[in-house]
């Protein structure tokens, strides 16, 4: 039995097909668990993008990977993998925090099975993406709003936007006062969540599609700008409909937030597409110059 187990581990670590299939299966497992426990379309979309980027990076360098694990690493990777699978079968709805860390353990187990401890460094890009996927967004939001006046800046810009559009608005700190009522801007209503999401997607884009310094700076600025101003527009809408309890609850709640996060992702995707087109044109011009 022991000999058979060792033989199985050796065959697994030396087979690109098995390891690739296992990586896809683990990604699908995490996506299914996330949807089953949380049922959040935004989180599902983000998880799909991250796993697609991770698998894409692995596929690109599949022929350059050093798949040479040792027995101890393979055994430890198998133990971690089995424990995660057993836990996944007994996952409850209130254990959504476990979903944040399970990609890290699944990736670690796969890396140990494939290349051992010494070979983990060749997956540093993939591990960066996994760590980003595991970061607690709510904690990051609270820390950002503790150190930066995001609520005040959002209130100021929303007030200016409403005034510019012709509405009678008065701002008192983070409170927007209109003839039909008033709203107070707290950090959950700002675009902090969208900014964090888009910054994560920026790192995904830069790891999958390496670019020059200027496009990197532009992409970071675009992610911050799109995320921030989506929050400004949302606050402005809530201020306008504050007297309508049903409409205010819609835009203040999860559905309204999801609409703006989706719009933010689409706009960010258009910026990424533009940068990719510009990069392709620059590369084509460079090839033409070389041929001349």
C-alpha cells in the first residue's frame, strides 16, 4: 500500500496533464463553494477572473516549469489537499470567511505536489494573485477610511455634481441637504470597495499582460478614478431619492451597489482593452521599423 501511494505521488508530480486537470478542478471547486455559500455575483465574477488569470499564467509557462517534488513535499501537499476537500464537504453558510483562505491552501498543496518547497518560487506571480483573492476587503475598506477622508471627499464631489446639475443642495460636513431630505455619507456608501476591487484587477492585468511604466500608472489612476466617481454618482442618486423610501433602499442596498460595481468593472475593462490595442500598435510599429 505504501509503495503504491509513493508511485501515485511520483506519477502525479511528473504529469502536466494530471496537474493541470487538478488545478482546474480546484479552481472550479472554489467557485462552486463561493456561489453555494455566499451567492454573490460580484464575488463570483472576481473569483472567475482571478482563477482565469492564474490558470493562464500556468499554461503559458507549462513547458518551463520544474516539476520535481520530493516525497515529503508531495505527502504534505496531499494531506493539505485532503483536509481542504473534507472541510469543503462540511462547509456551512456562516463559514464564508473560510472561503477567503481556502484558495491559499489549495494552491500551496498543488505547488507542493508539483514542485516541492524548492520549486514554489517559480509560482510567485500565481501566489500574488491568490493572496489578493484571499485579502479581506471589509478590513481593507475600514483601514482606508480610517486613514483617508474618503467620505468627506465623496460628499464634496457629490455636492458639486448635484449643484452643477442644477439641484438646490447644501453640504454640512459629510451630510448632503436637499429640499426633499438629507443623506449622510458613511464609508460603506463611498466607492472604496470599487477602488479596492479595481486595484486588484489592475494587478491581475499587469501580471498577465506586462506593460511599460506609463500604462501602468494610467491603469492605477483609472482604477482609482472609476471606483471613486462611481461612489460619488451613487451618493448623488441616493440624495435625490431620499424622500422615496423604496427607491432609496434600492440604491443604498446590495442591488444598487452591484449595479455600480458592474459598471465600474465594464469601464475598467474598456480601459484595459484600449491599453492592449495601443500596446499592439506600438509593437507593430516597432516591428516595421526593425524590418526597414
